[in-house]
């Protein structure tokens, strides 16, 4: 018997399995998942046991020296998942394996608990379901009982009772002695959801996400590994939690881009969930009012089962939405309609939320005399202005400088601050309603850990009248006195060179609009835009997903984008632009040899420079992901890439920037 070992270092040349013999002192101890020390060349290296074989491939096999982890760090099933992950996303096996290892590579050692003491969790406070919820749950329960890896799309607006269905499905899984993963896009932004799960399932929950302190994550991971917690609630990385006997995976708002990891392995938690469910015969529920186009397409075709929750539980109608054409409003960021609604709302003692779509938008500085804009010397994107310390900052790297009063190019004093920072809106609100107490909630003011909750509760307690914020205000906010939502700039994201920009805009606007009038006070939404006739905006204003879907799917079909094709992007970056272009040319040449069509580029990326590195990309488009992947891996074997040039392979990319 020999052990299959993967070395701890990620490198193209070492990313294979090595065989080692097992000395007698380790014979009865060594298991899959153990971290070990092995001789490698003239040195000793750290490795991980990923399997056992009867015969070794090489003649001279060396002994494993010792075991260095007190317990296995992953299970045989997790090895399978990691192998799939590496194949699917063209990453190194060791990089994929790190995903399934405990955070920081360690499980804190604690007293072994008597597992018999872990009672079957009892849930409390279940609500009596509506007819639609009942039907949805019945289908899910049937699939759970049959142990078939069915996928459900639970399609319903915010407030239609999806979370209640999740919780009762989880409760059912627990009664079968099984476990569940519940994923939300950004757990720090949904404290209310976490609290509801805690109220229902008390301490049978482990919370896992990468913003948590390492110690805390390890502790939670340990509780799951020891079977003390059978429900894992978390962001995308929760999909790798070491649960035994998995029965259910819930993915809330599956369309959110935060489910995609932006470093290797560039996985999408929804796809990983699919594989994990297949390995465990577990059921998947995806819940949303605005599913991704791909997911809805699968539901329409019957690949997923569509379960519909057609109304809000309290029967409160979705708020009316008014579209304001901003071409008419030149001087201000807030139109006269929005100003007037704001004044009325505040004078009634109610609350308002003003939302800025930050995606693709930067508050920039321009000289009115010569048109010079001030941009980051390293990233070449416009710097944004922060009035607090009067500094210009880069949104990509940490570059900052003092905001100039005199134009660095023509030396005139006509430097003007453009764009719609939260601060400028704050000033305009103060003009409209001087007594307004304003809370600004953006990544600058809310970057500290836990401060989202602080903001949430301050606003909830009515300590402010107006909340101004970026994407974050769209998530989870549910405040009774919020009756006005103003979308200051609906279309900034529409300009982005990304085939999903209409979809993102629609989803964002729908989510934002759902935050008004959630209780007994009637709400209103105002969308300000420069493209009042764009189908994404018109459909969002009518809360009409179906009509948006019908138009969008036709665009995708015409242009051959997902779900009608598969994509792989290769992003090549480096300090030396010539070298980057050289690598791109080589890659493209090899790829074109292997694929007769669908090799687009190379071209400079939309964000063409980051932290001093030039970025070029090649996009592969085809029917079969396998064919594209094979072409990529064969190409990467042939093309020599200089050490300082990086090639990032992104299978099914989410962002095209
Ligand atoms: P969603 O997840 O679709 O936004 P929720 O599950 O959060 O919807 O439900 C919205 C509100 O309605 C919550 O306050 C929830 O407690 C309540 N609710 C959900 N289902 C029921 C039900 N069957 N009976 C009464 N109230 C319910
Ligand atoms: Zn920069
Ligand atoms: Zn100038």
C-alpha cells in the first residue's frame, strides 16, 4: 500500500500526485486528509494524503517521514470535490484542495465531545404556511425523502415567504439526521436573516464567511467537523464546510456576483453546489425574485423545478415606481420630483433611502478649461474625491494624493469635481430639508468589521431620516418607516462593456425598489436615469421580471452569449506591456490552432491597468466547456510565460472588465 501525496506548493510543475511508502510506525494511523512531511529531492516538504494505491508508479519509493496534523484536514468526499473543482476551473489541485481545508490549515484542538450528546436539533416557532408555500415545501420534502439531487428555483418577490420555506426545509432535513448549507451573498449585510435562523434553530448553527476573524472561523469550522453544528450559514466559502451527511443546499439570490471567487480557483458557489449535491444526493433550493438569466432559462426548460410564490405574505402591493429622465435636470443630482417627494416624506416623519449605483461610476476631477482628468498613475482610472480629508483616491489600489486646486496641465484654477459621490448628495439633501439627519453608508464609512450592523440598527431605531448609500443598502434592509427610495443614477452600469450589464442593472433596481413600503405605510420609488427607455429600466419599474427575461434572452441568443454558449476568459497581466502582448499573441495563436472559431481578442481589458500592471484578455466562446478547457490546458503547456507575466484563467467569468 502506498500513499498518494500532493505537495503543499502551488506550481505547474509540482501539481501532480506523488507516491510514497508508509513506514510501519504510521501504518495504522495514516488517513486521507493528513498533513505529512515527505522527502522531496534534497529537501523535505509538506504534503497532503489524498488517496492510497496498491502499486507505486515509480520504482524507488521513499517513506513518508511523519504526520503533522493531529486529525485529517479533509475527507475522501472533499478530495473528490477538490478534484472536480481543479478540473472544472483549470486550477491547481493543491489550490482547490485548500478550499476544503480548515481556515488557516488548522482545526483547533478541543475536547472530543460525546457525539451522542448532540441531540437532533429541534426547531421552534414554525409559521403556518400559506398554500403556495405549502406546495413548494411539499415538492422539496419529497425530493429530500427520495434522496435525489433535484434543483429547485423558488421564485418569489422579497417578502413572499421564501426564507420561511428555507427554514422549514432545513428543519425537515434535520429530522432525517442530515445537515444543510444555507448560503447568502454577503452575510455581513444580512444580520436579520442570521438572527431569524438563530431564533429558530438556536445554537445548531455555525456561521462561516471570510470576513470573520481567523480564530472564530476555525472555531466554527471545528464545530461543524465534530458534528456539533448541522446547519452552516455563510457566504460562498460555506459550500466547503465539512458537513457529514449533507441533505440540502440553499442558495439565496443565486444571481449575485459575490458567489464567484475572484482568485484561483475561480469557482461559482452555485456550480460547486451542483457537484456537491450530486456527490451527496442532496437537494438544492435557489431562491430569488430576479434569478440569473441562466438559471431562469434552466427552470423554463425544466432542468430545474420552478416553484412560485406569487404574492407578498402581507399582501402589501409592490410600491409604484416613477422613472425620471435626467436629461432634463442639469444642475442637480436630485431631480425636482425627487426633491419634492423627499421633503414630503421627511415632513411626515418617515424615512428615505437614496441609492447610488457605484458600479462603473467614479467621482472624478476634471479641469473645465482643458478637459484634463486626474487619474491614478498606476491604474489609469479616474481618482475619486473624498471631501473629508480633501484627498483623491484610487478605487483599485491604495494610491492617494492631495486634491489639486490648480490644474496640473494648464495651470488654470478651473478644477471641478464631477460625479455623484455620497457626499454631494448629502449636501443636496441638506438644501432640500435642512433639519434632515443623514446617515451615509458606503464602503468608506462602513469598512470596519461589524459596522454594517451598527448602521442597520441606528437607522432602524430612527436615529437618521435619510440613508445614502451604494449597493449595500439594497441588501436585507427592512425598516417599517422607509417609504421613499430614490435611485440617484440608474444607468451608470449600463455603459459597462459587459454582456451582463443589463441584467445587473435590472436586478439591482428591482432589489432596491423592494425596500420601500414593506409594512403598513405605503411606499414610493423614484428612478433617475439618462436612459428612461432602456428595457432593463422599464421592466424594473414595473417589477416585471418575465418581460425583462424575454427581451434579454433574445439578446443573448442573437449574440451567442450564455446560456447559449460557454465562456472562458484568459486575463494576461504584467508590468511590461510588450511582454504581456507577446504572451497574448502566442496564446491566441495556439488557441486558434486548436479551436476553429470563438477565439476573441487579444484586446486590452476594459480596466486596462491595475496597480501598475497592464491587462489584456482573450475570450473563448464555444458550445462545449470541455473543448475550450482542453484547448486552454494544452496551450498553457506549450506557451512559455515569463515569470513576471500572469495568466489568469477564468472559467465561466462573471465580470468582463
Ligand atoms: P422572503 O424570504 O421571500 O423575503 P420571508 O420568509 O422573509 O420572505 O417572509 C416575509 C415576512 O413574512 C417575514 O416577516 C416572515 O416572518 C413572514 N412570513 C413568512 N411566511 C409566513 C406565513 N406563512 N405566515 C405568516 N407570516 C409569514
Ligand atoms: Zn491605482
Ligand atoms: Zn486644465
